[in-house]
C-alpha cells in the first residue's frame, strides 16, 4: 500500500493535537482541583454533582433560617422574662398593700409605681425586632401595635386608668396552648417529608414559629379580678391593681391570684420558647451531618486525584514530546530531499 507524504504529516499532526488536548485537559484539572469542570468531562457525574450541590445549598439555607429564628426567639425570651419580672414586682406590691397597716396615702404612692410597671409592660407587649416587626401580634407583624388602650371598657375606672385590648390575630385572650396554631409566622429549618403547605405547631420538626399571639402569651387562663368584657390579660390586672391603689383601697386577693397565674402561664411560654430553640439546634446538627456526607460523596465524583493527575500529566507530556519528535522525522521523509 502506498503512503503519501501528506498522510504521514496529517497523522503526525493529529497525534500532536491529541496529545496537546490531553495535556491541556489534565492541566486544567490539576489547576482547579476538579476532575469534572464541564459536562463533557463526565456527563453521568455532572447530573449527580448538580443534584448533590442543590441539596447542600438547601441545607445551608435552612441553617441560615435557623440562625435567624434563634435570634428572634432569644429576643422574645428576653422580653417575656422582663414581663415576668414586672409581674413579680406587681404581686409583691399587691401582697404588701393588702396589709391593713398601710394608709390610703401609702397605697396611692404604690399606685404610682404600678403605673410605671404598666408602661414598661405595655412596651414589652408591643416589642418589635430590628426590622420593626411586632413580636407578639401573631402574623400581623406590620401593625402599629399588638395591644392598645381600650377606651370602651374603661368607664368604671378612675381618670387616667384604661384597660388594654389585644388587636393582633385570632384567639385573643385564649389560654396558652403550645400546640394551637395562632396564625403566627414560621420559618423552615429542615426538609419536610410531608410537604405541608400550611405549617403548624403539631410537632413538625421542619418548621419553627418565630412570632407569638400576645393574647395567649400575656393572657391569664382564669382571670377573676376583671369585669366582664375586658381582655383577660396580665396588663389589665395591673390596671385593676392601680385603680384600687389610686383610690387608697386594699387590692383584692383575686388580683394577687391572677398575677400568680400570669407568672405560671408565662413560665410555660418560656419553656416552649426553649423547646423551639432546642429544635433549631437539633435540626442544625442533623443538617451538618447530612451536609458533610453529601460533600464527601460529591468530592468522590468531582475532585481530581492529585497524585494520579500528576502521573497522567507526566505521561501526556512525554507522549506530546514523542509525537513532536516523530513529526520532525516525518518531515524529512520527502523525495525532494533526496533529489537535492
């Protein structure tokens, strides 16, 4: 079979191009540290790598959601603790002023302090986060307030004293129930196996509530010191206490009982907030473990073995040099060279 000079040269150039492409390919892999840099490198692995990366990014977003939720709950915990301190002081004054040794003037002086406690508690109940969103209005976070003065139910009080009304979302004044859905805001902190579109508090570990219904948090389960039609909330018990003291009267025993019940109800709320924070931590730890496993699997598909890559680079470089030398020899195999 006759082989022309052109065929020799074409074959040699093709070999050089092939070895150059192989060398450039392994150089790219060694530079990036990735075995798969484009779909053509490994079409099958690319699909798996994309799926793994998507899941890893989702876990990362859940972790960020959990951090945000934890900061919200930590602030809410601080505010509820502040309300507990206010209530303890109000109850101390109630018990103290029930003693007959105190004069009307003494009780009126105590009423001034109770008025300050009411102002402080009102600020707590209308707390907002750093974004200006209400903590205790359920999902009505952008309202001006969660609690407002209820002038309609304050006619029997002394001038200057007014009851408060909760104007957040539903279930105002309801007894605290950690499994009730108060229409509050939730964030997702983990994968949802049931794919629910409507989150609730019924043990769903994938979501956590970050706002609460103020009517439940500061409501009293069995308030007996308040007249009919008034929200059975802690702040209204303080208003009732102040009204009695302003008149120089002894506070009723029912006020002391209601304040104690308010402390117990808020203690339940604090325990539930702690439970939500623990759920976030548990989900975070689980997400970290899962993410590590996924990254290890992705690494086996995507990353370049450096030792094997260097060996391949050496082989490809040697093969390129050989192809170039062969091409040089092929160029000399010309009839014209012998005719000169």
